[in-house]
């Protein structure tokens, strides 16, 4: 297996990462990390969900509350 790194900056517009996210969801590619240019919140999608890395617990809790419907129904929320 070969490790590769690719970075690109694109102006945001609706749907710009849809094809990439579909490929991740279909387990065609992996190791994808998205985020804003300052990388203040890296987003790591994978075929079973995604992780968001935030700077503070308050940011984490606010994101969790805004997207509660996206959380797993398992008691661990994983």
C-alpha cells in the first residue's frame, strides 16, 4: 500500500465535495480530511460516519446539539 498526501484549496460552494464524500461513503477512498484554510475544525469522513476535531468542549457540545439527529442511537453515541 502506498501512502499519498494531496492538498487543495477551493472556494466554498454548495456541492463542491459531494463526489468526494460519496466515494468515502462507498469505501472507494479513505484517509480524507477536510476543513477550512486555517484548519480550525478538521473533518474526517469515513464509510461509517465522520469525526470533527474541535478546539474546545464548548464548540464540541454546540456542534453536537445542533446535529443531535445525526448521532448514533447507541448509548455510547458511537
